[in-house]
C-alpha cells in the first residue's frame, strides 16, 4: 500500500513538472510578469485552456509589444508546439533573427518542413542568412521565393540589397525597378530606388524625384531634393547639388545627411568656415552623430587648429569604432 502511495505521488510530481515545462504560467520564471496587468487576464485564461494556442499567441503579442521578448518567445514557441500555424512560426523567427540568427536559421529550416509553401517563413530565412552575412544562401532563398511568386516585392527589395552587398549595383537597380513596376505607390521603395539611381549616376533619378515632389502637395518631404543633390554631386555639378541640399534642409531642418553633404561640398571648395558651420549644426541636431565630429575635425585641421581637430577626431572614433580614418587622423596629429 505504501509502495502504491509512493508511486502515485511520484506520478503526480512528474505531471506537475511536465506541466511547468510546457505551460509558461505561474511556475515559469516570469510568474511575476505574467500575473500582472495587462497579462493577468490571459494568464488566467491559459490556466483554464492550456491547449489553446491562440491564447498563448495573444499573450505573446502583448508581451512583445511591452518589450518582454523572452517570455513572449516562450509563448510563441508554446503556440507553435500546439499548432503548426504560419503566424506562430513567423513570430518566433522575427524574435530569433534579431537575437540569434543561427537559431533562427535552424528553426526556420525545421518549420519549413511543416509549411514548405510559406512565403513569410522563406523571407524570414533569407533575412536570417543575411544577418549571418551568408549572402549567397540569402540570395538563393530569395530566388526560391520568386519562383513561387515572381511579384513578391519584399523578396525583390531584399534581393536588391543582397546584390548591392556583392557590389552588383546594376542588377540591384534592375531588381528594384521590377519591384517598382509592381508597386509604384510604395513610397519607401521609391526612396530606395531614387537613392540607388543617384549613387549610380543614373539620370532616371530626376524624373522619379520630380514625380515625388509633385505628389507632395503639402511640401513636407525633403528626401527627393536630397537624392537629386546626391546625383548632381556625383556628376560634379556642385552648385546645383548645393542648392538642392539647401532645399532639402528647408523642408526638413533636422535632415542630418543633407547638412553633412552640404558641408562636404563647401569643404571641397576650401570654404572651411562655412563647411564647419554646417557640420557643427549637424552635431547640434544630433550630438552622437560621429560624422559631424569627423568633418568638423577636418575643417579644424585644414585651418591649423590641430589641437581641437585631434579632440574631434577622437570624439568621432569614440562614437563609431568603424571610423578608422578618424583614429588614424588623431594619431597622426602632433600637438
């Protein structure tokens, strides 16, 4: 009798442990969070309906929107364990691709065995490969998506970005043009394409930006003027570029890149005083913008103020460790 009692007790304990491993409720390490508003109501519902994947999903969405990613991930995973639904897998991958791309790739390859036709999961896999700097794998996945749906604009945009990483600018632009032909009303896509046109000295940027300016009846968008400025700067028409950067700043006083590009033109013209003002203004708008300090330092060095130049080079490198030229310049200067 005692032996039976002990076995029954062990079985009960085992069930409790199993429940705590799969439930993400009061026994979880996030009990304090899950039992507080606004999560408490859903937690109570989960206690009563432990096999309802939508309850876990709803709580996960709420957790994620409140920046509780770890418990949100557990809930998304529990929803997926209960039901192999695309939105559950996509939610898991969205968190993993930011936190751990390696785990995202493993999970997505497994989930695609369950849902092989999911465009969303293929897209997430391509982004995960990109986060790992596995450009070829990411491109291959994009191509698989486009075989399933040749008009998948997100895949086309991602493919263009990957091609640019490979320095294949011409094919990147033609890929963006395909996307634009499908969704010409996509403003973000318009801006991406305009910038690529400008960077590759493609005069199509003028017509595209003029159409964007015409559509902007309130005159609130600065980007089209900026992209035209980049184009004319690259074509070595500096006066035209300068006027367009000024126009961009009129539309958006806080447009940092426009201030920097304007300052670079003035610097190249050896107008160091006005160039410095432009870079200093950018620094005032965003005190943690490393490029502002770098170019301020270049102006100071050009005018013989080496001590201040060295300090600003050091500030630039301190804010952005990839700015190796700033460190080299600081090391080069002897007070």
